[in-house]
């Protein structure tokens, strides 16, 4: 009997120690890792760099204040909800970053919810939403808010602190989207000055298929230009739509040109050479069509600076004489792009 009591006391002590663990254990495995480290941060209040081994595995502890955090793998980032006592394991493949994030262990329910929410937002908040007229836009964002609220309400075992935080965020969502909509409408006026004027040019950009290509080589055709980078999530999300548009207009009086501004970001070596190899690899893997070019000076090239490009993806339409039709053209995923092409009888 005495031995049994001692054993029970020991088990209780162990259990209490486990419950009072004042740190997070964060481990996992990253397939096709972008760097040798994982950066976990919470604004300016917290940051920690975790070593990622050559096989993609990592493990470390973090002492945190309960709340929202983010992690960055050298290429992309995602949200985390952390609380001392969590023993969280992450797996992901950077080739399909958001789609493959999965958590197990203590705290996994809340973090799997955040991963699902991110994917749902990506699906619902496409660029085409902001192309809608005002009344349909307002109706659409109400639907979006309803779907995100349903996901929150239908997900079980979420931490109460996360639930409270998410309800506050959902309460702000409509106002934030409406503010973004107004900014989008105002943005168009910034590029009116380009219309009808000679386009900034690119000269002798490396062509994926060999040799070099200049804008002057394409004179006599409309030119739809996609400025992008391999590390850019929104850029990659436009690829399926771009491929469909290219297919639809194949053989017509238009060329589709994609210009990469990769400059080392998202690659272990942080060099242009590494990003150029990554560019070639992505073109092959995703079977990208059109004319694939590599910018001579990335963001500092004459073409990019000439169009005042500070964020990507950005799309430009140039007429057969080399003059600007639209310096901020609709994205491939937007119905307005086809409307524009049809208005020009392309």
C-alpha cells in the first residue's frame, strides 16, 4: 500500500510538472527547404532563429506570451498561435507551401485552423473581387465574412484566447476590405499618365529558351507583360489563369511575356545565380508558356523602374506600336482582362 501511494504521488508530481511547462516545443520537417533556418517572430516583441538541418528537420524551445506569431522559412511565411505548454510539430513542402502545412501534437487544433483559414482566404479573396462594382463587391465581402465565421464556429477544440482574437479580426474584416477596395480604385489614377505614351523598354533580357529578347523584337503585336518572382505567392497563384489565357489567345496578335525580378530572395545562397537556377527550374516544373525572361537588374532595371513597379505581381499591356495601353492591366484571373482584350479586338 505504501509503495502504491509513493508511486501515485510520483505520477502526480510528473503530471504537474508537465502541466506547468513554461515553454513551447516546436519541431518538424520541411521538405524542399528554402534555407538553413526558420525565423519565428511576433512583431518587434519576440524573435528566434531555429536551425534547420540538412534533412529539413528542426526542433527548439520558445518561451512565449500567449498569442499570434509568424514563422518565415526564407521564402514564405505563415501564422502560428503559440502558448507555453504546447508541443507542436510542423510538416510542410515549400513547393506547395500553404497547401501542405500540417500540425500535430499539443496545440495542433488551433494551428491547423489557422492553416485552413489561410487557404480559404486565398480561395475567396482573389484579385477579381476588387474588380467588382461597388454593390456586388459589398455583397461578396459579406459572403466571405460568413464563410470565415462558419469555419471558426465549426472548428472544435480551439484555444479560447484564439477564438476571442479571431472574432475581433472578423469584426474588422469588412472595414479593412472596403478600405483596400477604395485604395484599388484610387490606384488606377496613378498610371493614367502612361496611357498612349511610348513604353519603357527592356533590352537583351535572357530568354529561358536561349538567347536574349528585347521589347523591340515584339513590335507589331500587343504585348502582355507579367512582372513576377519565384518567391512571390500571389504571382504563383496567377500562373494557372495566365496559362489558360495564353492558351485561349494562342496564334492571335498578342505575345505573353513574363519577366522575373528574382534577385536571390528565397534561396539559401541569396545570390542572383541561385535564383536564376530556381527560375529555370520553376519554369520547367510548372510548364510555363509564353516568353520567359530574366530581368537584367531585377528591381533596378529600366523597365521596372520606368513603370514605377514597387510590388508584384504587376501586369502591363503594350500596343503593337510600343505604346502603353494599360500600365496596371487586369490580372489573368480577372474577367476584366478578357473584356480589355475583346475591346481591342485581339
